[in-house]
């Protein structure tokens, strides 16, 4: 639902504006709409977001490789980084796009192979759904209005809409792809194609989870210590159902590495573009083509090395999926608010937007940090479905655990679902900016229609005509 709403909003608001302006960096819009301070603020937020997100991207394939081969994670991660840095720095955006195509194909083939063979091992698709249905794994999301409900109807619709806007519409890594197309119509087609791809991949990932549970429903690998973390269950399934097929576990690892390298190369290339367009060109002399290439390659190498070092931190921060969504949401929420105000609220000025963005960023990061800290300390745990070990055929030390947890020690705000983090940062940013706008009472409006969404442009034209009539009728 959130991805669908995001596609509608991007197609009818963000893309018409950014395409009409013919800009390279999405954050260049912030300078045109506000001033240089907002452009710099947006670029800094995006840079921080990448610094947090890319180490997670590196860690995931290393974890899968470790589970399949036993090779230490800290040996794998430098190799991944080196390969990605090499082809990203030499090939640029064209190399990134073409490797993305190949890597996506390998990734999807690997996942399809896993779910088909996994289903056959369990006893077919019917048996997969039966085991999950009988144990309560398949259920509709709750309609509860409690914001601490991790996956309620509202968090999966409203909250995820903000999340998708924050991670696609105001994300240079994604927008540079849409904006690189020759016309608006092509960009819109790309957005809808992206939506179809997201739906397909989410379906595959969700079904692979059902297959994993169906395979181990009576001998849970976490309780029996076959897997030490939830993120290791899928690689365990691969080794279980594909080990007898020579080369198939390797195909799965190739698929995981393809997904990671695709994201890593895109992030590195986008960061290089942001440094060049937003950090260098506005403040320093114009570079020759050779100097530009040297700067871009240096950024790719330096960022890759930094992200490699941060992998050691990621290891200690819990579930990879929730960690990724929490930290990216906290970073992009305020930026989403600034873009939405720029496109829909002509009366909001640069000072109000910057003040709202800074306060929103502080609040969102504080919320995400406190939530992750509470989880790392074991104070914040989430209710889980029961897991069973009654049919295990090997010995393990049984440790009792609870599927229901009391988290009253943690303040309510720190317990809200990570799906709401982007909305939280966005709402704080917009609220503060609007309050400052009305206090200052500075309602100057930029009348360049290209800066606003099509629906706002009609209002601006009408308002400008009214003002012109009023001025013409004033007595001399």
C-alpha cells in the first residue's frame, strides 16, 4: 500500500517539478526553492544516511556467506568493498546501471530457486500455507490505533507511505535514475515499473519466510542453536534444501551479493555526485574533466573504506531489516518534510524550513537512537509467535523463553513502530516550520511556477492575477 501511494505521489508531484527544472542533483531543487543553506542541509542529511545505510548493505551478504561457507565475516567484507569500489570508480553511472541489471537477474533467479525447491522439500505449496496458517503466521494486520503495534493496518499504509517517499522521492540514489531519462513520460513509466518490481520482490521475500518456517516449524533453528540470529535462517534453509545440488548454494550467495553490490555501487555513485554537485561546485573553482574524475573516484574509495570500518558496529545492533528501516527513516523524515513544504507550501521560507529541518532531524535521530539502544540492552523486545522444538532429531541445550514481553520500563515514544519514524520526523519538521512562518509573518512567495506541484501552480497563477488586478486598481 505504501509503495503504491508513493508511486502516485512521485508521478504527480516530484517528477513534474524536478524534470521541468532540468537538474542533476535532487538537492539542487532546495537551493532554487529556498537557498544554499537548505541545499547543503539536504546533502549533509543524505550523506549521513548513506554512511549509516551502506555498512548494513555490506554486512548482509557477508553474513550469508559466513553461514554457507564458514568464512569469517571480516574476511569477506573487505573483498566485497574492493570489488564494488573498483567497478564503481572506473565505470560511473553507466557501469552501475548495467551491473544492476545483471545482478537483479541473478538475485531473482536465486530466490525463485530457493522457494521452489524449499516448497517441494516441505511437501508443496499447500503444505507451506497449511503449516503457517495452523500456527497463526498468516493473519491480517491489526486495525489497532496503538502506534507501538509494529505492523498494524495504519503503520503499513500511512506509515509506510512516508517511509517510501523518504527513501525514494528525496533520495538521490533513486531520483538520479528517474531524472536521467529523457522525458517526464519515461520517468513515470520507470516509477511504475519500479513499483511492479518492488511488489514482485516483496512477494518472493515474504513467501521465502513462509517456506523457512514451514521447513523448521517443529524444530526451530533459533531455539536449537542451528542459527544464532534471525538473519541466518534463510542461508540455513539454502544449505538445507540445496546442498545436494552442486553449485546451487553458490548461486544463492551470488544472488545475495548481487543485491548488496547493486545497492552499494548505487550509493557510492550517488555520494560522488552529491559531493561534486553540492559540496564542490558551489564553493570551489571549476574542475577540468580529469580533475572531476579524480575527485569522484576519491570519494568512492574514501566512502567505501569508512563504510567497511562501520561494519563492526552493525554487527552489534540487532535485526538488519529493522535497523535499516529505523535509521534510514530517521534520516530521511525531516528531508521529506522540507521537500513536501517546498512543493506544496509556497509561503514557507528558507529560515523556517531550515529551523524545522534541524529540530526534526534531532528529534527523529533521538527517537531512533533511543529505540535501538533499548533493544541492544534487552529492555525493548517484541512479542513473537511461539516456536517449537518438539521434533528435533539432535541434542541441544534447551533454554526456556517467553513470546510475550513487558516493556513498560521503556517510554511509550521509544516503543512506537519503526514504520512511523519517517512520519514523525516529517511532521515535526513541517509543524515547526509552519509555526515559525506564522510567527515571523513573512509570507513572500516565489512565483516561479516550476518550483511547485502542478496542483499548486494553478493556485499561484490565480493568486498572481488577483494581485495584479488589485495593484492596477489602487489609486495613484
